[in-house]
């Protein structure tokens, strides 16, 4: 892993921040982004004030990273937002915002990183889904739909980029104690955990193990896969 160029979206806090710290500790150079400034300070970390829904800003960010880092080895498409509403009570603006961030944001970054990786003949992309997709969680119709789109993008991109040596996979975490689930009622979390094979919430380390597997430098054959945590079937 040492000296690899890693790009992680949504790095101001939560899972994105933890992923940054993990790969910096392994000796990688890391570029992160979010809509707000980050307090993370490290000689091998650069933060970009970018909204992943802004296509032009993403294009410029990846060009800048490629120019300064000499290329990109890994992209972790972590940026995302959640919304909990009954489908009949979901405002259109909420649906547009969730789809723009979770799907279009992932698409913008995958496309730009994929171009750079394909030219070099190798690369590793991990998109982020959720167990809300296979569990068809009530109250999360729009959120689950946005992540279903990410899963389809993952599978198709894996086929389109496989010949260029770019591996594209996705991970679907169970609830992990971050700001993303901070507003979710405890009873709902307990109900979700009860549907897992392993009856506990996830930990950041659980997620990192899967990401490490997907982006291992010698992974040249595992692609187009979605792995859900906690024993949830896809």
C-alpha cells in the first residue's frame, strides 16, 4: 500500500475521515474532499473544498490530483447523504438531493478516476452502497434507490473498465456509529440489526477489512462485486 495515491470523497468526518487516517498510516498519499474544510492535518494529505454534485469542480479536482500526484491508484466513493421518510411523504427536493449526491456524485468521481486509471492500465475503485438495498428498508425508499443505482453503476463499470485493468467493486455497510445514523431512532437500528446474521452494529474496522481486500495491489481479478456486512444476503 505504501506510496499509493488514494482519493477518498466525503472526508470531513465519519467513515471518510477514518478511511483517510487508515491509509495515511499505511504510507499512502491521500486526497480528500467535502463541502466544508477538514481539520485533518498530515504531510501526505490534501483536502479539496468540492461538492461531488458539481461536475465541473470534480473534473478540475481530478485533473489537479493527477498532475500533482502523478496519477491515481485508488478511489473510495464514500460521500453520501441519507433521508428517512415514508415514500408518500418524501419531498421532491429531498429525492433530488439524495440522488444527486449518492448517485451522480459517485458517477462523476468514478468517471474521472476511471479515465486516469485506464490510461495507466490499472486502478481500484470502491463505491459505497448499504444494506438498505437488499433489506428493502421501509422509510428509506429514496436512499435505497440511490444506492441501488450505485450498485448497477458498479457492475456495468466493472465490465466496461475490466479490460483496462481497473477493478470496480462496492461495499454495503450495516449501521456504523457515525453522524449518518445519528438521527435514526434506536428502535429502527435494533430492528435492522435483528435481520442480520450477526446481531450487532458494524465497526469502522469491519468496513476497512473489505476495502483493503478490494484495493489490494495484487487484486487483478475480483471486480463487479457487492459485499454486504453483517451477514445480509444480496
